[in-house]
C-alpha cells in the first residue's frame, strides 16, 4: 500500500482526518482538485461569507447603530473593493496555516481529480492530463458539495448568481433578490441588507429555519422586516429571467420581483459524479449524498469512510471536522467515548442566531414538563454600554430534573455565547448552575444568569 490513509478533499473533514491520522503515526495523502487547499469552507463557504459579514458590520457601523441611530455609517460609500481586500488577506492566511499544518505533520498533498479504480486503488488525474495510480489501506471521501443549479435557472454571473459566485460580484447590487431562505440564503440576504441594499427574500415554504426554536425565528423575521427587508414566504418561483435591464423572478402567485441581481441559494449537491463509486460498491442518493454508519462514518465499503457535507445534515464546517477526526480514529482502532448529546448550530446572519439542544417545540412534543427562562440583551448593563436594543436568550429546563434542555439565542455574539449553554447541557447541569454562579459583569453572558433566575423564580427550589 502506498498510504495508510488517502483523503479525497481538503475541506474541514478531510483536513482533520489527515492530521489525526498523521498524529497516529500513519502515512497520509490528501488529494484535492481545487487550485488551493481548504475546500468550500476556505474558498467559497464559511470563511469568505464570515469575513464578508465582519467587514460589512465594521464598515457600515452596524453594531453602533443601536446607539447612534439607523443613519450612522463608518464609511459612506462601501465598494466591492473594500469588501474583497479583507477577504483575500483572510483566505491567504487560512491557506498558509493549513499548508503549514500539513507540513508539520508530514501530510503529503497533491492536486488532482480522484477516481476509485479498485477496492484499494484510486487514479489521480491532474488538469494537464498527468495520470497516476495510488494504493491505500483506508480512504476518506471528503469531497463536499456544490450549489444545486437547476437547468431552468439562467445562471450567468451578470444577473443570476449561485452562492459560490456571489463573491465574484464586481459591484454592489442596487437591489437583490435571494431565493431560498435556508442558512446560506438568510446569511447573504441579511449581510447585503446591512449594506443598505434593498433585499427581497423568497421562500417557497411557509416557514424558515425549521430546526430552530420558533420564538427565535419569529423575532429574527421581525428584525429583518423592521429594517425594510421584504420577505415572501409560501412563494414558489415559476421562472427566473435574466434581462439586460434587470433580473425578473416570476412567482407562482403571478407577482414578479425585479432586481439588479438574483442569488439562487436553494440547496447543494454532493460532488460524487466523477468518483467512480460504483467500482467500490458505494451508492449515493439523488442529491449526491453518501450513507454512512453514524458512529464510525464507514460507508458500505468498510475501509472507505465518508464525512463532511457529502453525508448530509448538519453540513457544517464544525461538525465536518469532528466527523473527520472520528473516522480517522476508527480506521486506526482508537476507541473514542460516545459522542456528546448535542452540538451547537450557528447561523451568521445579521443578527446572529445560535442554538443548542431541544427547541421548545421539541420539548413540548416529548411531553416532559418544562419551564422557560428568558433574558433580553437590553436588560444587561453590557447591552446598555453597547447600545444593543435587540436580541435575547431563551433557556428551557426540565421541571423534574432541573436540567438545562436547550439554549437559543438571537442577537449580538450568539455564536460565541451559545457555548456556555452547550457546556451546561452536555455536562448535565441544572438551572441551579446559573443561579449559584457568578458571571463576569458587565457581559452579555450575564443574560444566562438573568434567564436562569427568570426560570428559577417560577420553578421554585
Ligand atoms: C456560503 C456558505 C457559508 C457557510 N457558513 C458556515 C458557517 O458559518 N459555519 C459552518 O460550520 N459551516 C458553514 N458552511 C458549511 C461548510 O462550508 C461546510 O460544512 C464544509 O466546508 C464541509 O466540509 P467538507 O469536509 O465536506 O469539504 P468541503 O469544504 O466541501 O471541500 C471539499 C473539497 O473536495 C474537493 N473535491 C471534490 N471532488 C473531488 C475529487 N473527485 N477529487 C479531488 N478533490 C475533490 C473539492 O475541490 C473541495 O476542495 C457554509 C457553507 C457555505 C456554502
């Protein structure tokens, strides 16, 4: 065998599996067909969209508007150039860190397209046609996904873009329609809205972000509408037209939305087409997703693992990394404790949403008696100092065991603050943790104390 572990794809799951395998003393090759290492996460997904968000919030003065008013701006005319500059610096740095990490751990890497040609063999074909074959003992399929592009949508990168192409805009659109109110859709819609671009968000279903607590989503929708975004729920798209003067989105109810640019962000498809999965007896579903054992990440071929977006929900960089690590440990016989009960979900919209554990709807469905504690950020001194007048934290406790069942946040810092809730849930903590512990003051984290007391006052001792 040439390698103990062959990793196909250098995104979060591939990267983590490669480094973990190397730390266990194994020989590792990572092959990616992209121009640079890092995958969707570094080049078109997580890092670029989060860098864009940070730049937009900084240059627009968004975080200060609660204090100085909605008209407050740090920079008056924000150009695409302003946004791209920070993006390139961040991406270069991410790639450098990754290359260095591979080098330090003696992980080899190659640029080529990979295809299975036997149970322990792949072919590598580079862009210039170079061909080679590599033998492996174990392999990880970490090929990720690409935007779903229906044939009848006229993607042209002039009027109609997919989410990978949004970063190639040559100027800020005067108006934007976003189709698909999933995580990617709401993130981009709210980021552009924070730049004062009038945005229409179109979603065929009547609700959005169904895995998030309804009260949080209702508040989020209220905040989006309050700042002038148009949200069309329950609106199926009949046709999208790219015209010289504008893009047109015709809805099934007969209305037509005109805007300078359309972002089509309705789902993603696994990159499995050219992998030769049939050679190793692995099947993918109609969206290119591979089924794995949820504990070990083995596919139907026991020495071939799959992790990251190609195995479907939750399709996060955070969970992908952990899946890669677990797969590598299993491949080399390292026993791991059972995975924690819950993981956090972060939605980097403006405002942020983050959630861990059970939503109120799920608790209610379980039939367990529960109590809710709520804290509004504007009730905290830190909130006053920052001029934060929106956002809240909601905690759900079991009345019987007093344990924290779920934590849900919409507002500034949500994706950082959520880890307190995560730790308490996964360590089996109760409402008494929040009541009896001292929190730094003034902080937004103090909201946990306030929400804990809110529930405790109704629960009694
Ligand atoms: C706009 C956007 C925003 C996001 N924001 C967040 C966020 O805030 N937080 C979060 O946790 N997640 C976020 N995600 C999700 C996150 O990016 C993905 O979950 C993560 O990148 C998946 O990692 P992966 O390991 O599946 O590999 P990917 O990052 O998908 O990379 C796969 C790699 O495989 C390579 N490849 C594919 N086929 C082959 C082949 N045949 N041969 C060789 N190489 C191949 C590709 O070139 C690519 O480099 C976001 C995604 C998008 C699109």
